[in-house]
């Protein structure tokens, strides 16, 4: 373990050398928090299909939160698009999803 830490020593201490680099990854931790709390409270899903749905809906939820989009609106649009035979709405931000 010590050797592994030494192998990554430069990256581990970047926040000390570089101005503006946070010592923690709070954005990632905050994005995962709701998923962790859900799993602890609900004891996970009962099937592989259920786990697959959970991983996708939690990912969509975190992405909508980051983009300040309403989750229920996005899900309703996705279901409507599916039933109408249209492509699902994009989760990419507008700047990334439009061709340059």
C-alpha cells in the first residue's frame, strides 16, 4: 500500500502546489450522495433489471441536477418521445450536443 501511495505521490499533493485545486472531490461526492442514501434506505433492487434501472435513473437525476433541469420534465419528455417513436431528449448540455 505504501508503494502504491508513493507511485501516486505527485498527483496526491497537487492541491498543495497548485492554486485553486480543491483537496477533496466534493462535486463527485455530492452527486453520489443521493444514490448512497437511496441504497441504504431501500436495500438496493431485487433483480439485475432493477439494478440497471436504478443506475440509469440515478445518473439521469444527478445530470439533471448539475444542469439545473427538472427531472420529472425530462423523464416525461423521454417517455413521450419513446411512445411517439422519436429520439429521446439529450442529456448533454446544449453546447456539447449541437454540432460545431
